[in-house]
């Protein structure tokens, strides 16, 4: 099919006016002006005239499809059967897709349910985004998210869990390097869970298989441990200590030098944080993200969808946080497209509108480079070439 007449985002902050995108199967076959691409499309190819903006499909680099985003997602999870959970997860996946998200990285699973869902989506049996799944995250005995089944003790058990996740089809390995608020009976968010040696064993095992490692790390000490072990992404990266915050410029320099991406996993309801933490501390937490951006840290977009108050249609609201920090819309869109694709190991296959890339597109009314809220006006989504209508479909000719 051929999308014609649109403003096509072909690079950072760069539109191709009166552009066209030719899709063949699940890939982009051609991108150019309408006149150029029309010559490559046969007369039998359906045309869709569209006068909005065509962007790469959005990427949410931090979700938990197994959680319901309710007041107590852990209790809901523990009270549900796998089949009930899977049915709920199908609905969440479709919600993500219809909001313009064509790829997600799921960073916490139970019983391989996300991997089952990913297989259904690949087989076109269920609508949803491409899923890069971590399988069961590694944690310590009684540690953060221990209820997902990934408790390990020592390097032998750590390596065994990594191998089991890889054998099941995981595309990323997740390590709970520090505690977290979701686990009420576990270590505090600032407390470390793994030694450098243990985490290095996990990273080595994953990297030997060519798979990246994502480190959940709130605590400043845990962040330093993750960097020393050579992880690929740091999730949250809030620099917590037992009595406040400890932003460490020397560790930030190592993050930049080692080309580690940081996913702050900003909630769609980030504006509520001053109410929970107080204005002064919330401002300090926001400023840490700004300082990382100014230092050259690669930031990628994620929402932590599934945890409390973080639904599966909130990526655009979460992106507004970075506008609040003063980042340009073009850079923010990169964080949710090409930059996120690179962090997920998919930089050569999605996140850009270019020939040979997966036909993952989102069509929106308006100009998101001028107004990021235009990303809320989704008209249609293409995921691996399959069109999913949301509101008013483009005119077919």
C-alpha cells in the first residue's frame, strides 16, 4: 500500500513534505516525494491520501504487561490465574498499539506469559506491538519482585536463570540491582541487591548470547555497580541514598563513555510527584534527569506501564516531562523512536522511516515537531505493515 500526500519524518527534526511511503509486506519499500514513489508503485497498490504527519511507530522501552496499573498491581497479579492474566495482557497490548506504540520492551514477567503473548502477536493472532521480553527478572531471595519467580543466590544460580530466559526466547535480560517500592516486603529502593561480581556474571552470560542487559537501579551505589558490571541500559537511575539523593558526575561520565542508555521510566502522571515527594525533592529529582541529558547521557522513553497509576496509553503524557525539562521536541521524538530502537538492539530494523526497515508507522493529525500533543491525535497505526485504525482512517483511493 502507498501512503501519499503526507509530511513524513525522515530524520531528527526533518520532514519530507508531500511525501509518500510505499509498504510491501511487513517492510518499507520506498520513501520519497509522492511523484517519485508513485512511479515505483503499481496501479493495483491501494493508495491512502493523508495530510497529517507520518512518524516511525513509537517505542515504550519500559512496560510491565503483567500488571494492571491499579492501586495494588501486585495483589491483583497474585490473585489471578495465568489464563486470566494473559487475556488481560492481550487487551493492554492492543491499547498500547492503538496509542501509536508499535514496539515495547517488557521488563518483568511471570511464567513466560509475555513470551506467549509476543508469539501470538508475531503470528498475527492478537493485535499488539512487537515485544522485546526480559522473561523473569533476576532478583535476590526475598528481593524486589521476588514474586515473579526470579530469586537467585550466587553466580551459578544467576547464570542458570539467564540461560533459562534465553532458552525461552528473551530478547533482554533484566536484573533488579536495587530494591523498589512495588515490593513492600523487600529491600528499600536505594538498597543494593547484587555485588559487582554477581552482576558481571549475569552480564557476561547475556552478552555471550548477544543479548543486552537492563538494570533496575534506583540507588546511587547500585547504579555504580551496574556501570562497573557493563550493563547496557539503566532503568530509573534516580540516584537515591538512605537520606536523599547523590548525583555522581564521575559515574555519569562512565555512563556516557560506555554508551549506556538510561530509561528514567517516567510516569504519565509525573506532574503528581511533588504531591508525593514534596516540591523541593521532586524538583531535585527532575533536575537530575536534566543534568544527565546535559552531560550527554542517551535517554530513552519508557513509562513503567502497569505499575500504580501508569496506564498503557500514557507514553505521550510521559514525553511531556522532557518538554518540561527544556528538551526540543525533535530530540524527544528520537527518544521514543530511533533512540529507543537502538537501546533495544533494534536500531537496524525499526525506529526510522527508511527502505528496508519494518513498516512500523504512526499517522497523526497535526505537527508534533511544533506541538508534542499532536502525537495524541492518532489516526492509524501500521505495525509490521498491518494497518490498525483508531479514529478516522485515511481516504482510500
